[in-house]
């Protein structure tokens, strides 16, 4: 006789629901309740945590109807993606496709269509998961974040925003109001790759994002490179040894690309968990980077590989 495991039942506690229709309205609520309030945007993570009684705050602030926080636009060489923009909006944006395509590649790997339709870029950032797919892409596109409170505002780089798993420098009375990055130049190329147990439906076992700027000296030489790894440390990390190797050499053979990719072994400091072992993540960081760099090569040997 087969006995089915009984699912654990969760009971949601009573919460005070608040709704803001403007940024100023939201900031007033945040200033009033400070550490006893959680923000609801797309709800793809928060609702799950509420059902599992993992939220200690007593107030939920719904910002999903604030029109000022939704949209994508290009201004003076900068791409702005407002925090309530969904992953589907990003995938359908011609501006993103042309000027921030690495972010687009990352958003294409996030969840199911239903998750992409509801989940927001701002929520993905605020959730601060080291496995967050969009975060690695934002690292290499050198994104900045505008944080606003009732009395002040500040701009921080995406790299300095995260302090650990689920932890950021966002103050209790602050709201993320803008995500912006320089548009990709014509001579810049890049990619995002993710390893998951079930592709898009899985939390990343590992992801890597790369942006490189072609030099004038040759097709496979580069004068600038930015590399970021996700799910290999408490936060997304830069691959600075890999970046230096890309700039100081050329990607004109599989052997050279493999040499560069092997440097990622020294960049990552993963843990073993239910999704993958430490060694597997280290090995796959090499493989994903090699595969991505190989795919960017313009030589004939790449197409035959």
C-alpha cells in the first residue's frame, strides 16, 4: 500500500492591507510604519511567503497601481526600466532588445509565462537572491538604482546594493523608484546563460552574464569586459580575473577560450545545497562561461565546433 505524504497546512495571519496610488503616498506609509511593513508589487515571492507564514511584518503595502513606477524609456544614452515593469514587458520592449539585450536574455529564463507576467524587475532586485537571474545581467550592464525616502533620494550602483542573501542597503523608509543603465554600444556584445534543474522553471543552480567591448585591433580582441556569476556566493560576484584575461588576450581559439573560462574556478565560492554540490557549481561555472564565450566568437572554427 502506497501512503501519500500529507502536505503541510499553512494558516495566513491577519494583516493590515494598505494601497498606495502615488510614490508620495507610498513613501508616507513607509515612513509611518518603517520596519513593520512589507511591499507588495507582483507578489510572486511575497504571496508564497505569506502562505508559509514567513512574514513577520504586520502591514502589507500594495504599490502595484503606481503608474509612475511602470515603464521603459531611453533618454540621453541611458535606458530606464522602472521597478514595476514586468519581465514580460522587458521581453516585449524594442528598446531593451536593441540597447539592453543581456537583460532581455536573463528575463527570458525567469519562471513560467505566468511568473513573467506578474513578476517585476524591482521585486527581483529587492528580493536579493544570489540566484536572481536579472541581477547578474544588471551587474554587467552597470546598472544603478535610485532609492527615495520622504525626505531624500540617493543613487547607488547595483553592486553596492546587496549585502547578503535577502539583504540590501535599502532603508526601511526607502523605495526603489528607478533602475537605469547605459545603453549598449554598437561594438559591445554579451550573453546570459543559466543552469537550472528544469530550465526556466527552476531557481538557478548557476548563472553567468558577460559584456565585452570589441577593440579596434581585431575581431576577437576586446578592450573592456564585465563578467558576473550568480548562485555561487552570498551575492552575485564579479569575475575580475576573467575580465582581465579577456582584455589581455584574444578569443581566437577554443584552447584560449577554455584557458580563460578555467579562471572562473578561482572567482566563485559556492556552497553545497539541495540543488547542487560545491564542486558541480565550480565545474559548471567553467562550462557555462566557455560555452558563452565560444558562441560569441566570429571565427569559422566556432561554427564547426
